[in-house]
C-alpha cells in the first residue's frame, strides 16, 4: 500500500533510457523490408530516411561507418532489405532503427539460392583442391571469355601486353550480364575447351551488384568451368565479390587485372632470371674448365718424351748402381769386421799361442793328449810338443 501511495517518479531522461534499454534487449539484429522515403545525407556522412510499406513507416539512421561499405547508392523509392537494430533516440524519445546493412529487395532470395547451389556443388566435389590444376609457367596462348565491350577486357589486355606482349591472345566473346547471359558464358567456355587453342583461360568481368554478377552464380557456368580442358582463372568483380565460378575455377583472382597477372609471367622478371642463369652457367663452365686445365697441366708434367724416359731410366740405373755399390761396401765391411772377430777368437783359442807362453803339449805315442797323470805308466814313452820343436820322453814315475 505504501508503494501504491508513493509510486516512483522517473525523469524524462530516465524513462527514455529505460525504454531504449528494453527495446535493444528485446529485439536482436534482424532483417526488415520496406521502401525508402525522406532520404537525407547529412554533412557528417550519416544517412537518415524512413522505411515504409502500404500501412506505416519507421524512422531509420545508417551511420557513416556502415554506409561507406555499400557498393551502390540507394535512392528515394528503392525497395530494400535492411539489417537493423531497434533503438530509441533518447534526445527526442523517437523510436527508430539503426541500419547495419542494406541491400536491394530480393537479394535475400538470391543469397539463399547462392548458398543452396554452393552447398550442393561443394558436396559433389567441384570445389575440392585436389582437382585444381596448376597454371602453366609460360603459356603458349591465353584465352579470355568476356564481353568485347567490357572495361575489364581492356584492363586484362593492357596488363598482358605489359607483362608478356609476345603471348598470343584469343578472345571468346560473350555477354556477361542480362537475360540468358549464363548460357552464352557457358557456351563460350565450352567452345574454348573444345577448340583447345589455349593453355589457360581467363573468365572475367568488372564489378557490379549481386544481380549484375549473378550470371556467374549459375550452375551451367560452374559446370562448364569444371569441364574445361585447360586451367581456368576467374577474375570477376572486385576483391570482395565472390561467385560460384570463383569456387569452381582452378584459381580465383580478386580482379580481372589480377587474373592477367596470374596467367602471364613478367617479361622483365624472366629476362632477369635468364641473365642470372647465364651468369651461373658461365661461372660453372669457367670453374669446370679451370679444373680440367689444372688436371691437364698435372698430367702433362707426368708425361715424358722417349728421350726423357731414357734419361730418367739412366738416372734411375745410376742411382741403383750407387745404392748397390754402397750396399756391397757396407756388406763387405760387415763381413771383414766379422772375420776379424773370428780371427781374434781363433788366436785366443789356438794351442800354439799357449805353447808360446812356455807350456807344452803332452801326447802318448799314438797321439792321445795327456791331461791327467793317471793316464800314464812308468816306463811309457811320451811325445812333448813345444812352441818350437818336439821331444821324446820316458815316464819314470807318476804322482
């Protein structure tokens, strides 16, 4: 009862703040469709407009950091689909939508069709990296599938001429926008494939809205690219644009110019590379020749003429003779020294040398040497040998 008698009193600011918080918490980010009216572009870069249908309208704001990313300019009366947040402009207490993204009406259905086809083709394996073919290093011919009147073609031709002007170019003309263009694009790709005149094929067109690029999201174009006999590079739209053709192609380029840079080597770089290879080859050959020259000089020094060979052998024989003479002299000296030692030993052992010192050799008459008196008997005749001469003696007695 006290609360009912004394209810809380809000200020207008508090009320608007609470209302904004309730709205923002209750409504997540969502899509809303309507027609643009009362469009105003402020000096700050923010856009202010209303979205309306046959019965009502709602105020909207799209801030500069959001509208700057749009690649098209909305105008009064455009039917659009807006990605928005519900909020309240507290200063005036006005209910409004903060627009996060904006696209032309019907793009939602296109996105759904895009995602369905993308998922199906991906499941079939058309996007697999294993089936992507490498681009030729130096193509003999380059094919281009695009409109002859497209600015993209001029960009591609200018880039190819700058990078490698000697490579022939074949253009397979086709419309790239409008009713029935997808069938004609696929037909041009199939023609290039069956004629087999090129080593690589560029499929390109300039930027545009999703509807403008939609022909490259058609299944017939995707299957034609997949069936092509040569590698295919897609350069469609700007860097942020992606199509089904990009996923199927062997290489995706962010722009047509980038596609041309992918397929054509840069002439200046190739010439520089060739010059480097020539320099390397020259160095290797010079090194090889120098090595062979040194080897030849070494072999030449070992190679002797017949006269030099005779002189060499004569010198060798003389050296052998000297060595033989030296060896013989050394051997003779050694033998002489040995003989001297033997002579000295014989001299020391010669019994005559003992006799010279006053000793005598006693022998029985039959020549036996007497070394013990026990060998003798009284009256036995003995032979005495002196250093000079001999004498006979008779044993008188033994001791």
